[in-house]
C-alpha cells in the first residue's frame, strides 16, 4: 500500500470507494477499488476471491487490466489495483448523447462492438484467437476455463485515453468448468438486459452475455434499452417475444441485423463470439485497428 499515493475518489462501487492512485515507482496513474467484505456472507466472500482470481487470469487489451491486490484484514477490506480508464464508461457517453441530442456515429458503434466481442471471446473461449508469439518463435496460447461476465451493461464498459474499450467490473462474473452442461444458476445482473433463457429457466450461459451485448449495442444507437416495461412481468413478456423497435434511420440494416442476431430469443440459434468475429464488417474493424 505504501507504494501508492492516494489521489481523487472517482467512483462509488457497491462495496466501497474507487480512487485514483499514483504508483510511486514510476508515477503511473492507476485505480484502486476498495471492497468492504465485513458484511458479506461466506458465499459472497468466496465470490469475491473468485472475482480477484478471474481478473488475474484475464490479460487482454479490451479487458481492464488487473495489477495487484492487498488484503486489510483488521479493516475487513480488500483493495484491487487496476488500470485507470480515463475516458469514463459507456453509460456516461449515452447520457451525454441524450443530453446533447446527438447520436453515436455508426462506425464508432461497429468499433465498440468489435472490441467487446474480442473481450468476450477471451472470457468465453480462453483467448483462443489470441496466440502471442514469444521471442523464440513459439506460440503460446493463454487458456483458462470459460468465464461468464454476467453483468455487461454501459456502466461496466470503460474507455481509456486512446479510444480503446475495456470490459470491467467482473464482480458478478463466474467461472464455469464446462459451459455446455454446467449452467450458472440464479440471475444476478441488470433486469433490462435479462435474456429469455434467464426469464424462463434462470440459467446463464455464454449466449446470455451475447444477449446483453446485443442490448448494449442497441442502446448505444437508440439511446434507450431495447426492452423496457414498468413491471417485471411486462418486461419478461417483452423479452420472451424479443421484438425490438427499429433503430434511428441513420443506422444501416446490416447493423440492425447484427443486433437482431445477438437478440435471437433462442439462445441455441444466437451466434457465439467466434461466429460474430467472422463477419466481414467486424473483420474490417479488426484490420483497421491492427
Ligand atoms: P461496482 O461493482 O460497484 O459496479 P465498478 O467496478 O463498476 O463497481 O465501478 C464503479 C464506478 O467507478 C464506475 O462506473 C466508474 O465510474 C468508476 N470506475 C471503476 N473502475 C474504473 C477504472 N478502472 N477506471 C476509471 N473509472 C473506474
Ligand atoms: Mg459496475
């Protein structure tokens, strides 16, 4: 802890403050998330340990980078030091667009989608698309079990200072050993983005993250979530029907079709990240960024 100098508080997490810190060794600005576990049940504490372990495993340009953690046992707190995303989060961007009556340009939307697909690909399929070459010419593939994010929403997608998207807040995420048989039970995320399989069976799989991503991309365009209702029952019905209003006219039918594919009510027919990453438009985005 002495290696960092405390700077401004930048956010309020569900379990404590989030503040900017300066690493004394090199002056680098990082973020420290404080989590008070004193009121957590044993189960929640286990979940917390698993969040930290998940973060450690995930090293990807589109996932908020974890650096280290400290446990303050007397204070029942854990501190996680991570990358600072100075561009804020997508919820802020959506709010600003609404206020100024602006739309996010379509090429920006495709770009955001591409980066989030790459982040999810890493979570779901252990970075199988990311072989990094080491000096001796050998390729190493990072691998870890399937990780479900389970809370993809505008507040949990961050931006750094260079237009890079970073998926963050893995507080509700879960590691599953076998994604095909072991469904993560119990719903924990944002109700607006709840997928049909959750509404009906309360099971969560990799495709549920895809559904939430579809909701997010829709909201980036429409500045409203695709499914809204005043009651939970009304919302459930809308989600199960899966009908969405058309996007504002400036957006292409290609984008609408991609969102519709992510919002396929039948999760078996909903494509995986691997399939979306094969789309021509997405491949072009990856090429441009390289
Ligand atoms: P919670 O689990 O409570 O939702 P989050 O990790 O989503 O916590 O953080 C809450 C808020 O703190 C975010 O919406 C954001 O404003 C800010 N924040 C969190 N992490 C970062 C980061 N790495 N860089 C910049 N801001 C962050
Ligand atoms: Mg959050």
